[in-house]
């Protein structure tokens, strides 16, 4: 007690208020701070009292009162200006936010704010958020770089930097070398070369983009077009041919989306179907013959078992399934030797450097030099100070725990860059360098692992990883939107319903919970309720781009194309390089039969993410409709280069060959498909049409019989409830010469 009395002799009112906020007694803190502010006399105490009072109001979520207080006061000092800008931004009062940040209308932040490096970091990022709302991508990236130069631990700034096309994250981390423990992790931009995707190139192209959401998978239906897509397409007990829309249901993270087919009619008109088609064949890409020793399903099961059987060795790698079985854990990721204490001159220049944009696909390979550099120790960089500057320099030292955590943070940031730019090969190397215990016990890394699987359409593995994360930490809702989308693709109605019930009961105020509920209603074909859930998610978080994308797909199903277009455009305002939103916009124009505009939008989506097979399939369908059959086949072959065992892509290739009347090649393709997917009615129906065209009447009748046996009620026929048609099962060659 004597010691306490001694320490309390000079205790101030500000300390009392701070202690109340520390223990969440906000009402008491507000009362005392208001009294302190109104009775403050001298200018110094008045400024301190004003900040304490406004800070209490903001922390108590009384933002309107905080805004009114600061707006009526004469502000001075960096913290007060930043607090006013922050609360104005939260209340969507962007003009007042700019007035607080900028001293003049020249877009330059106040000098008083820039002089305080801690406030400057957050002020620059707030400026970046303002620029994001105005869709100024380059300026937003520049402001994020300035914020990260001051405070590299601003994770949201890193996400925004990557989402808006940040080019080289490693250059930013190089400015903070004095915080590292000495271990070197090569950034993806240091080992991957940029490439521009071309619709005529056979191999996959490279591009840079950060996204979260889901896009429909594009597997056009086997036949000529179906212009509508009805709710009945999701409830089939036997799945229809995988559509691009289903494969692209992404974000959200991420990736992720809904399936939309764009079949071509004999009249040469593109007729897309609704974006999310229930189709089991889309999952066939993971099937392999029993005689194969290393299969995609086996590799996925091994990786998923990592989270249910921790004692097993780590074998996770996110690259395409044919390369994953060779991945192994490298447990010596971090250098255990602590680097010597380094001094840093905080007054030094923080110039930003521009570098080549990172862009990559799953087919890109790391150079041997690049891989060897990932384990090379980082050279020690000490800040040399001239004797004349010793008085002005601030010496900062970091303990070993700080440096270790900084190295892990940098590693996670580079993984995020890989996922944002779809550099799956580099992501493999970075995941493999992580220690097993860190991989198992770090929620963020687990979420990144699940997103990587999701983006590569490995929905079963994504569900295992994210379900385990949710079971271990039920209070976390981040990632549940991707988990629910994976369940949507896998048609897991019971698990999705249980997840939606849990989240909407325990986390009703989180946007992700209502996205999960929307997916649940969508899977049950209750699209009106699904739309209401997505709108509720947007009300809770107006900057949740993934919710806008999901809402757009639901509106496409309801044929409300104008609202769907607006929803996708809203997503693009929040994330201009969201390929799912560009793809969804293309689907809207396809349904409107505006094929030229649709082609432009989908080409934009493919240029952003050239590794998505579903979008390549849709693009090939449009090219075929334009009469460019060779280009269409090149695009299909490019998709198959990414995954030669993708059944959906192979069926689209067979359909293209049939439309081109290359009967022998089409027959060979269909025979292979029949061997790998013997229970799909669409395959037998197309096979029957090929045999009929070739004059093999007996084989045609046999194939028709098999198709009718597998799908007697025509449930695999994607039709719209308002326009019932059996166009997919009608043989357009009856009564016409072959």
C-alpha cells in the first residue's frame, strides 16, 4: 500500500480516464472526460482534454457525438486531426475527412500529421481508403506504400495494396531489414516473371490480382444452348455436366463462384444459362483410376488429414494436383540465430521504388536460383549514422521475439501476395518452408491454405481445412463464406444448413454469417430468401465485395439482369481487379445477347486470372459462336494444360468438336469421358448424337437408352422454370440430312 500511495501522489485525471477505458468503463470515462474538458483552462490541458473526450466517445461507438464534438472545436495537433478524419470517414462524410487530413486542397497531408510517423502511417492508409472509394487505383497503391513505409504491420494496408495491384511487396519489406531475424524469404516478384495472357496462346498466361469471392464455373451444357437457368438445376441427384459457372464460384476468398454455361445454338447465338448449376460432373476432375498410385483425390485426402491427424508429416502444397504429392515440409524455415541489434535512423528517406508487376499462373516454375535464394540468409544491414547526426537520430532496438514474429509476418505477407497473383508454384514453396506447428496452430495460415485450395477448385480439401479451423475456433467467422461456398459446390445441404444456423444465431452482426445463410437458401433453390440474406450482409458491411458478387449471381438466376449488373459494378468499385465481378458482368451481357460486350468483360477477367479453367471454357464457347473454332479449341487446350484431368473441360472440348463436325475426334474424346465418368447422362446423350450423325443407328439407340436410364426425369437438363424446354435433349438432326 505504501508503494501505491507513493506512485499515486502525482496521478493525473488523464491517467484515471485512461484506466477507465482500459477496463472498458466507457460511460464512466465519458462522464469524467467531459467534465475534464469543460473545466480545462489553459490551452495545453484543453487540447489534451478534447482528445480524451473524443477518444472516449469513439471507443464507446458514439461516433455521431464524437463527430459533432470535433466539428465544433478548434482542432490542433496530429492526433486530433486524424481522429476527426477517421470518424468522418466511418460516417461516410468524405469531404470532412479530406478537410481534416489535408491542409489545403492540393491532396497533401498536413505537415503536422506527417511529422509524427506513427500518426502518418494511419493517415496515409486512411487516404488510401478514400482513394479506393473513388477508384483511383494507382494513387491508392502509392498511399498504401507510404503507410507501410511508416508501419509495416498494417495488415489491412497490405491487403489493399495487393488488391489494387501493388507490384512488389518485397521492396517495402526491404526498408525494414533492421527488424528481421536474419532469415531471407524471396518475394514472389523476385522469382516469377511477368507475362501477358493472350487468347491465342496455348499455355497459361500470367497476371496480377487480389480477389475474394466466388465465380460461377463455366461448363457449358453438352448441347446447344439453353438461354435460361432454372432453380431445378441445383437439385439433381445426378449432376449435370460441370459448367464454368460452378467452377468459378469464389472471395472471398479466395476465389469461388457460380457456374454459368454459355452453350451455342445451331443458329449461332450464344445462350447462357444461370450461373450456378448443380453438377456432379464438375467434381469429376478429382477422380482417377484405381490403378493410379498418385491421384489428386489421394493427395487431397493426405493434405486434409494434416488437420485431423497432427502427428502425420506435412505434405501440403497448393500447386496443381499432379504436382502435390511431391511436396514436403521444410521445418527449418526461420533462422534461429538472432541478428545483432541494428539501429535505424527514422529520419531517413523513405522513397518508394516501383518494380515489375507480379503475375503468374500455376504452370510457371521457379528458377533454381530463385529457390536457392529462399533459404539464403539475409545480409546484415546496419544503419550508419554520421557523428553530426547522432543528436537527431533515434536508436531503436528489437528483441528476439519481435524479430521472429516480424519474419513470420513477412512470410505470411508473401504467401498472401502469391494467392493474390495466383502464383501457385511459389505458394507451394512458401507453405513448405513453414514449420508444421506454425502451420497447424496459426489461424491466418490455415485460412490462406483454404483459400489456395478454393481458388484451385479443390472444394473438398478446402472444406476439410476450413471446417477444422471453424471447429477449433467457433468464434471466428472469417473464411466461413468460402467454407459455405465449398459446401454449395459439393451439394452438402445438411452441413451447410447446420453452419448457417450456427452463424446466424451466434454471429448475427457479421456479414459473413449472412453470406453463409444466402448460400444455404441458394442451394435449396430459395433464391428470393438468398437475395435477402446477401442484401443483409451488404447492410452490415458495405465494403464486402464478395457479398456483392454473390448477390449478382443470385439476381442472374432470378433474371433481374439490371440489378445483377449493378451489384457486380459495386464489387468492382471496391475491388477493381476482382475477376469474379468482371466475369459475372460478362454473364449478364451474355444473357442479354450482347456478346461483344460479354467477350470484352470475360477477356478482362481472364487477363486478371489466366489460371481459371471455367472462364477459359466460357471464352472458348463465345469464340466458337463467333465462328472462330480454332481459337475456341486453343482456349480449351489451354484450360486442359492447367489440369489435363478436368472432366468438365474435356466435355466442352468434345462439344466443340461435335459442333465443328469433327466426329472421329469427338467420339474418341467421349469414349475417354465415358470411362472416367460412367454415370453422366449428358455424355451418353452427346455420344448418341455423334453415332447418329455417323450412321451408327444401333450404337446411337444404345447410348440414348443409357442416357434415359441415368436421367429418366431429365433432371440434368438445366432449364428455367419460366421457360420449360427440353432443348438439351432434343436431337436437332431429326428429319434433317446429316
